[in-house]
């Protein structure tokens, strides 16, 4: 359960923004979308490898 402390006289939009930020950090929506479809382990491994190559290229160009 997400608890967002609201100060006296605080704007409701600000409190809602805090709630949304905390909710996003929990990763519930991300996990839900991942569970909607099944990906084979080989596909996940390939995507992970592609991401690692991309990150490595970005770090090399940074230097």
C-alpha cells in the first residue's frame, strides 16, 4: 500500500504527483505489461545482449 503524507494546505495536484511518482517506482505497471505476453527465454537473452552491446557502444563514444 502506498502512503503519501499530505501537509496542511498542500495542493492536491502536488500530492497526486507524489503518489504517481511513488507508484511508478514500485514497477507495478511495468511488470503488468511484461506479464501480458510470454517471451521465450532465448528472445529475452538476445534482447539483453543487444542492450549490453548498445550500452557498451555508448560508453566507448563517451570516452
